[in-house]
C-alpha cells in the first residue's frame, strides 16, 4: 500500500466515522444518565430528512408551491437571513429533538420500557421520513440533490498547501486533517467538551451519579427527572447534528434509510468503548476504518493473499464488541441504573 492510498483511506475513515462519533457521544449522555436509547437510528434518520428537505426548500426558487396545492411558501427571507445549509442544520436538530422528547416522555414521565420505546421510534422514523419526503418532493422518498450553499463545504486549514511538500507530516495534514466540513471538526471538539463536562463539572458528576444511583441523587435534593431530561435533550441535539451531517455534508440530500444502521453501530462502539468519551472516539474511528476498508477491496487484495468479502471486514468491529461483552477484552459494565425507571419513594 503506497502513501497516497493510505492517506485516502484515513481521509475516508474520518468522514465515515463522524456520524458514528456524534451518535455515539449522544448515546453516551443518555446512557450515563440511566436512559438506554436504541432510538439513535431513528433520530438520525429524522434529522437527515428534515435537514435535507429544509436545505432544499430554502435553496429553491423564490416562491415554492406545496405539492398538495394548499398554499405557496415564500422562503426568500430565510435565504437572505442565513444560508440554506444552516437552516437545514437547525431543522435537523429540531426534528431529532422532537423524537428525543417523545422518548423522554415515554421513558421518564410514564416510566415505559426504554428499549421498546427506542425500537418504536426507529420504525416510525423509517416510514415517516420517506412519506414526508415523497409528499413534499415526489422523488421516490428522496429530497432533491443539494449543491452550493445548501451543503457544508470543505474547509482548508491554515498552511495546508504550504506544508504539503513536507515529508509525511505535510501530506497527512493537507490530505487527512484538512479539507473536511465544519461538522467534522465540531464532532471531535464535542468529544473533548464531553470529557470536560462529565469529569470536570458538577453537572457531569450528577449525570454520572443519576445513572448509577438515582435514589442517592434524589436524596441530595437534585431532580432526577430534570437531569435525565437534560441528557435526553443533549442526545437529541447531537443526533440532529449527525443526521444533518449525513444529508448535507457526507451526501448531497436525504435518501431512504440513508443512515444504514449507523445508530446501531454507534451503540456497539459505545459498548466497545465502555461508556467513555475518548475511548468512544477511537472506537468510532476503528469502525469507520473498517467501513472505509470495505469500500476499497483493492487495498485488501494487496495486503491479504486471499479474497476477503467486504461484509466480513465490516463485521469485524461487531466481533470485537461481542468479545468485549463476553469479557475477553475486559468487562463492559453499563451504568447500574440503566434501563430502569426511577420511582421516587414517598
């Protein structure tokens, strides 16, 4: 494998790992607070549809006719106020927050089964997103292709071109580190912010405590309900950013089932990382690397003397996760109060 191929592989790794990382950190907040969230997939899918649809609508012609024929919609003011991609990002976050609120009300207020609630949201998102996209655009459940300021453009970091001729470091900085959208850099910044919030702030201490022993937190005079709702809302925001990234940066619009199981992959990465933010980043990069490798069978063929199916390469991280759960690579112990509704003793 030559240097250029390796750099391309690492560049693809970062791009593919970004939605996993955002969803994984989202699940980290929720599960640290004791709310298991299998609905990450549904939140990302809803966010991707909302983001792609709103970006397309704002970037479209001056007056847009609703396909149902009920009224016309003039979004000129929105396009003049902010770029379409920003409206798309905000819409994606809002769509994900609505799903997060439903999960929170079901799991926290009504003390329903958290796993069933998450699975139900995934099913609802799977059908609803295609229905809404088909109703709005009549393109088989897809949104129109996005371009220009309806997408997040790559950002060239300072001195990327000047350092490109420096051996090893220069090409790595120019080809792998530089040239990503703003949401990619935001995702890695969120990892550092999450570590600081969880381990260096009072909110983080209480959040971790409510996932381990909510009764003790309640005894200390802190609202368990408020903390858990805060965690669920943070999860909604991060899943919204992940979905928006997929529709407006990684791809050029929303398509049916475009998340392709990334919410479940993020959960596997979270377990593999044992619910720690920095370890979650490395786990997501590992999953992203195997995804990138599966897309480059020529690279695998040059390294391995026999044919390796791409599906097997993509399955390797799951095999590692099973080994972690089985205790072969250390024990992955979830928060003790995870999945259990808290009932305040009177």
